[in-house]
């Protein structure tokens, strides 16, 4: 994939970050992503910018957390946050062979790591005008998705390198229609959820902050979510993986919930007041992702999907919800996964993952 990594690096430097000479760029890698990292650093230098590299091996992270004190993690975070704050841009790369690697980590210490390190780092990164997150395609990721490694690399390259300029043109009618919409309803097996989006801005994700990218998101008006939603795409949060999650909302708050790990889900919902309230609603638009990959960065962009995030709202579509978490949960509405409908103000917009309004049909794969 050497040539594909070069093209992805060029997309990151020229499109996602629009780097200028002299700008300082933090490249932070978790796991082994040497080929992609090499291409990124070379392209950053070509742009006249200045790369800084920080890598963390997942096994070494577990060793560190095994005996870490809360104060130690605070000091570690203070050091790394200072580095990120001094940068003009940030590139985060996550490479893993085993998505369950942290399942046997000490829960208390891992909780400190999430609270004092990961969450502040994420907020600091997101406050930068230039940042982008990527995954690295590993055999473990292919196994997790249930496909061969060569197939994963094909999906990875095509989805990361999609025509983002073309997406802007095709998605503009959907963005305008969403802007005129007061209420959204989602219907699928085990799902009948509605909420208001009136007055909340929307934002098209077109390769500036994620690769792969391709979604349009807004947020439910605070207190408006009513009904039940059953998510059929596996997801993870706080080091725990969930194969199924179902939530019931009343007056915009989760009042009933179920999952394959109910204790872990209960703990997440009780993180803080905002953790049980939605902070984002998104529509997946990437035509090169047509099946769940068990990787959130891909699954929330999947054409034919929607996602709802619990917790912190993004400033581009701020509904006022604040939280220490932002957890995206994905529902695939393609017919092979149970199908479903998406309504804007009681008008059917998408059925079984395909847009049925004429002006939106160019978004269909």
C-alpha cells in the first residue's frame, strides 16, 4: 500500500490540514503504523512544515497503567497536553491488532487514564483549528471486520481517498433540506425514535477531521428525544466493547437501557449528567463503506447508516449538552441488516439505506 499511503498523506497535508511553511505538526501514533507515518512525515517536510512524532505501543501502555497512580497519570497528561498545545496542527493515528486488548486492564486505573489523559487530550486536539484522525489497516482490523486483509486495504484506500469535493456538491441538497427540517424520526426493528433539530446547525464532514470521512451531522434539541433505538453495529467505549445497545429516551434523557454488558453500559451512562443525553445525530454518506467494520471511524461514515452520540456536543452543531464522553452508536439501515426508514418532518427521506428523494439520489452508492 505504499503508493496509497503517499496519496493519503498528500490528502492529509494539502486537504485536511492545509499546512503552511513553518507550522508545527504533532503526529501521535498508538500502535505500529510505520509505513503511513513515514509517508506523512515526508509530506509534511515537503510542505515546509515541522513534524513532531510521539508513538505509544499498546502493550507498553498496558504495562504503564498496571501500576500507575492517579497522580502519575495526571502528570503524564500535563506533559503531553503541553506538547499538543504548542502545535499548530495534530494528526492522530490509531493502529491495533486486537480491539479487546484493554479488556483485562485494571478498570480503576484505565478509568483514570480515560478521565485525566484521553478526554483532555481529545478536547485539546479538537480545539485546534487543524486536526485529523486516522486508523491504520492491520490484519487484526481485517479479522475484526470479518474480511480478508487485501479487501480491508481496498476499502481503506477507496474510503479515505474518496472525492470529497464531489461529496460537497452531492450533499448540499441534503444539508439544505436538513436546515429546513424541524423533526426527525428513525424507524427500524426495535427502533422508533424522534427528536427536534430546529435551530441546530449542521456540518458536513468532508475529510478535514477524519479519514475516512463522509457524514452530515447535527444534534437533537435538548429535551426533545422520545422513543427507543436499537443499535445493530458493535461499538466500544471506556475500553469495553458492546455488540448490541438499546436505549429508551424520555424528555431527551436515557431512562431505560439494555446491552450485552449492562453493568458497563450503566457505568458509562452515569459518567456525568450529560452522558445520558444525546450530543450528536449523524447520517453516513461514504459510498465505499457498505458494511459494518467494527471500527467506529469507518462505521459512522457508512452509507445507509445513522448514528447518535451520547455526551458532549460539537461546537459546529451545539445543542448545549456537555459531558466528559462523546460516544457514537451506529444503526445500519441497509436491508441486509434489518432495513429501516428515515423521516424529515414525516416525509420519507431514506428507505433501507437508500435516499428516495430525487434531489438526494446522487448520494446513493
